[in-house]
């Protein structure tokens, strides 16, 4: 059986020898040094980088970062902002969940203020800075990338994919093609800039990475455009690749919340079936591999509730609390949240997509004040010990860890006026020294 240990040769070996010499442990085998370093937490290795150049070179090597990430799947959180409202023009920040410390903060470069909508400023943005349009906001995260959207005048919506690891070296990654799919070109002046949904996903069988976007037309907000594009191996789209029109779903989707699990993008559907649904929780899904819509699925509240005989042909059952619904991808599965009152939220886990089976695993008691819809709550992750990572998105965003055993939450970090929060699946070592 071939060894899974990364090959340590060339420059890395030279740097390891220098590290051993610097540490005064010349008798220690290089393999032992390598194993010791792999066992240390990422935040400690980031500090060791400052010891000397050999330390920095070794601990910055992509092969070492990949090996360390495999040993330490430490959760990292991405908080996205709108540059028009964030303090200091911050576009996004990445935080260490354990300490709540910001390990990367990307600000818009000053030169970008004069750039045209959707254009990048002239070269010169240093590490920790990204060139952006004057009004830009984070729409989503995924595949180790951050998707930023900006107004593009008559051209509709402009999207950029930013690689936090590459940005540390001054690489702002890819500008997705301007404009619309050829079939939608006539609608260029009707796009509502602030109603763009952008989802990133990967097809496991082929390794292809795709971006799906849904656009609203203005002022007729009931019309939607659905487009998709395939990324190349470098995270860009290539000179010949353009947005492609997808088949429209039978019913429009709702853009307030969505989730990507494997190669499926889930939305709430506007479809409501009398006699079946008791809540607006019917779910539509788009298969990125087949580039097709799948049949809608009843949500957990509708599929687990019993309709009264006198309600079958009338309005939905009205004794249930409608509250706020949201979708989230958690630990490789789909979760629907149902916040019935400000202090309580149910977490429903999809256990069988083919049969539409859901299980309510948690009822969270939240001690949060909701004023004028100031916050929405999104679950991000279930930790190994059962605690749940929650993101509060709004004017005073926050990152919290909820303990179901005690019904209480612990504050991890203040996020400020964030507009999007997600997980970052890259390596902490690739992001070191990126805060600004």
C-alpha cells in the first residue's frame, strides 16, 4: 500500500535541516521534526513562522499546509460585509473559531474607489487588500472561495471569486464574465442588483466546480433568470466560458436563504400545494452535475404535521407559528431552521432526500433580542462534542457556540454589520499573516 505521507524533498528538506539546526536539536531525525510540527496547533505554527526565514519557508510550504490541514480540521469562519457599510471598507474576515481571533481581514484597496463598477483597480493592492468596486458585498462562500457581487450599471451584476489563500500573496483570483447568458441579454437593464443569489458547488464524480446564480428582474420582481458557469482548474472561467441559461424551475425560488450540499443547491420554492403543505417550507433543488431541477420536496413541518379535515381544502393550518424559515448546510447534510418565536428555534435534519424524511434533532433556546428584524440566526456546524456553532447576521453580527445540554450559548466573537457568514475549508497556515 502506498504511503499517504506527503513527499518531503528538495527545498522543504533543506528548510527542515535549517529548522533543526536553529532549534539546537541536531540529533533529531528530520522525519521526527516533521511529525512534531504536524502535531502542533495551527495558531502556534503561525507564531513560529516569525522565528526565522527557514521556519517561515517550511511552515508556509503548500505540501506542509495540506498535511497539517488533514491532521487539524480546525473550523474557520468567513464573515462577509458590504463595503458601503463595513468599518474601514472590510470586504471579508476569516476567524479562528477556537479563539475568535481574526486571522485574515481583507480591505478594499483605496485605488478601487475610482474604478468603474465591476472593474478591478490598477495593480498595486498589497497583501491583505483586494481591489473592488465602490459598492460591493459578499454574496456567498464555498469551495474555499469568497464570492463578491457589485453593481455593474446597465451590465447587470458583476461577480468576483476571491481566494483568501491566494490573496495573501496578492492574487485576487477571478472576475467572472460580465453580462448575462446570451438568451438573457435583452434583460441587461432590468436586473435588480441587490437580489442576486450566487451558489458555489463541486461535482464529486468529475471534480468540476460550478457557479449557479439566480437574478431578479426589476421592477417585475416576480421574474427570475437562472444561469450557470463552470470554473477552470485555477478557479477562473477561461476566455471562452460564458454564463449559460439553465432550464427554469416549475415555480420560482425564494432567494432569502439557500444551501449547497454536495452538488445540490437547495432553495425554498414558491410552490404551495393545497391539501399537502401547511407551511411555506416546500423545497426546490438544482443538480449541478446534471444541470437540472429535481422534483420539489415537502419541508419538515408540512411533512410531519397532520391536516385537520376542515383545513384540507382551505387555508393552511393557522394554529401553527409561521415564524422564520432558513436553510443551512451542516456537517455534510441539509438542515432547515424554523424560528417560531424570538427565543426558540427548531433544527430539522434531512435524513433521506429520496423519501423526504426529516428529523428534529434540536430545539434551541436563544437569548437574543430581535428588534426590527435586526438579526437572523444561521447554524454553521455541529462540533464533535455536540455543541452548535451559530452565526447571527445583521447590524450587530456575532459568532456564538450553543450548548444543547445547558440551553445556553457562549460568545466567541463580534462580527459587526455582516451580510453573510460561512465556513472556510482551506488551511489556517495558508492564511497566516493575512490580517490587515
